């Protein structure tokens, strides 16, 4: 079944024009069939799901397969010799190999450490990377807080922490700034550079060539791939970051509670665990106050692994392999291009633009997270919290806030260290509503936005529904946040969005 069967009226005309402008979309028709079967619940419930950067969606078949496996096997706590234990160990190890193979990790070069999520992988780096005086932690302003938080470990151990700035309005890494910061490394001192392969705020895909560039200058590189891998192929045979963080529920929805740190064997040897736990030691003595950490991934997998859920990762990866990540990539790229162009073109009756998109206005080196704010005809910011409520009323799931990525949001809005200090100095204490009002009075700045993100089974109808929802704010004046106005038209050159 193709999508066009369900489309009528103006949507049909737009769909025809869309197909003309984005002919590659036709090659992704298999995803319509998949949606109609495995993801039937979306259309049954008329739900427009646009939060794939928050969490991917699983196909029903993944859960059935996992249920069948659990209901047909006797699986015990792994790493013992019993039948039930060996059965669990063998499923965990099969999944570990599947993960390495999926990411094209050259044999013997990478280890996959199972964690609870991407944050768990990143915390391992914070805790175990040999930060010390003379060393550095360099990270891009565009990063999830789970990467930003590593700076606390680095500075506690006297390493220098520095941020690479972003360019405005595209929110890409400032290449000149990066070049000189990368040159600033003291030989012989462990130094780590961290950046996201794809921004969870702006959708920008940062260049993977930076990995090699930084490594050539002596840096270890941490690539946060959590927002990248749901719609892009990461090939560890082609780019060789020292550390990679992922959460599997972002890739294929199910299971939650399992993530992974992919680590190069040479980099793993540099990590120093600050403690040991059940499962991570070959030997531990109370009398002798000594322990010997287990080698490889085992030394990092604290306590009992999530051994019932880990086999569902194998199922999820096979699900992705069967569909083909390139098909998903092509589909979201077409839909993103169309939606970007249409949102940027929305105007009030007085000709002023309605929507401000943060980050690139075209699909060049950008993924499918569209972060934006809406403005009234006089340039007053519309309250994104109310917009989220209204979207929910129409069964559209979007996300609002700063998406745990304060640096990209601050760069997008021009929020400065002074703004933040002034907010912190407010006598009455800061709440979110007060903070939003406060920033409104510092030049009409917004501290938060709306994010619509596309993923595995997004279709034209989803993009269309969001566009028509947005278009309904034409000439709207009731949802403004304050009196301060913002000139949407001057904030960027409106491009054709192709
Ligand atoms: C780029 C990026 N990194 C890290 C994370 C953290 O992922 P988790 O909450 O699954 O640990 C997220 C989650 O949204 C993300 O988008």
C-alpha cells in the first residue's frame, strides 16, 4: 500500500508537488508498507509522532520476536556454567558481536560495553578518562548535557575545559576556532575532544572528518552518536573515533534501558575505573584490600547486565538491517527538506514570517530535527508551552524546551554569560516561567523552543499535519509571552529551503 491512497484534497496536490521535487522519496515506499503493518498503531490512533530524536518507535514484530524468545527460553544470570546462565551469556555475546558488526567495527579494533543508555556510556568516559593537570577537555558548545557533564570530572582533576564556539545562524562548528583550540595541546598529557555526530538541538550533522583531524594532533575523540545513528550509517571502519556513545531505543524504539559505549581497544587501555563492582573483577579480597579488574568490556559492566533486554537489541538491529538505514535516511531527508521550506515560507497577512528555524535552512549536512519558535504578526514570541499543549490536543507529539542542549540554544538565541549571571542574581529565585519572562526583557530572547523530528516511519501525512498545525497560527496574537518584539525576518536570510 502506498501512502497516496490515504491522501485527499489540498494535501494530495501538495503531495504530487512534493514527489516532483523529491523524486527519491518514491524509492522509500517500502516504509509505507512497514508503517501499515508493523507500526499500524500510529494510523489506528491517528497519532502524528514527531519526536524521533527523543525516542525512536519500535515495530510490533520486534516485541513479538522478543516475547517469543523470552517465553521459549530459560535464561538465567549470565557468566556462570549452568545451562540457563550459558544460554543468557551466549545471547548477550551474540548481540555484542551484532553491535560491532552493525557499526562496521574492524575485527579486534573495538570493544562494545553495554550500558543503561548513552548517558551511561558518557559517564564511563567522565569517570575513567585520565584527565589531569596539563591535559584538556575540549567540547563543542553544541552538546547534550550528558557530554557537558564530563567537564565536572575534567575540572575536578585540574584538566583545562574549553568550548568550541558555533557559527550563527547555522549553528555549525566554528572551524577556525576549532583549529586553533586543537593546536593547543600539551604533548604527553591526555586530552579529549568531544562532539555530537548530529545535534539533537539543530539537527546539524557535524563533519566526521574532525575525528581524524583531532586525532592527528594528538587528541582522543569522543563521538556522541546518539542522535545520528537512528537515520545515518556510522561506519567505524571509515571513521575511527576512540569512544562512541549510543542509546538503542533512539535507533529502533525497543528496548529502553540498553545503550553502548563503543571503544577502541587502544583507548580502552587508557581508561582507569575508580571502583569495582560485582561482575567487573576477576579477583577481589576483603582481607587483602585488593582487586583485579576483569579485562575488556567486563571491567566496565557493573553488576548484572540487562540480560533479558539485550537480546532485543539484536532483534532491533536486524529490523534496521532488513529495512536499510539508507532508505530511512533518504526518506527523512526528503521530508525534512520539504517541511523546512514550507515552514520558512509561512507568513502572516502583513507579510511577516511566522516561524524562526534554528540551524541550517537547507538539508545540506543537517538531519531531521527541526527546532523553531513561532511569532505573532508584530514579532511577539508565542509561548511554546501552549503550542505543545495545542499540538497534543491535535494528537501531534512534539517536544519543547532546550532538549538538554543549553549551548546550542544559547548560541541560537544569543544568550550570553551576562544574561545567565543576571538571571542567577535575581532575588526572588528562578523558575522556568520567570526565566522565560526575564529573557524576553533582555532583548526579546527566547529560552526554549519547539522541536519536530522525523524518523523511521515518518511519512508525508505527518509532515503535512505539522505544517497545517503551524499555518493555523497565522495572525494569531493570543499566545504571546510578553511585550518585547523580535524581527523574525531579520534573523536570517530566508532561503528557498530546497
Ligand atoms: C545527542 C544526544 N546525546 C546523548 C543523549 C542522552 O541519551 P540518553 O538519555 O538515552 O542517555 C541524547 C538524548 O536525547 C542525545 O540526543
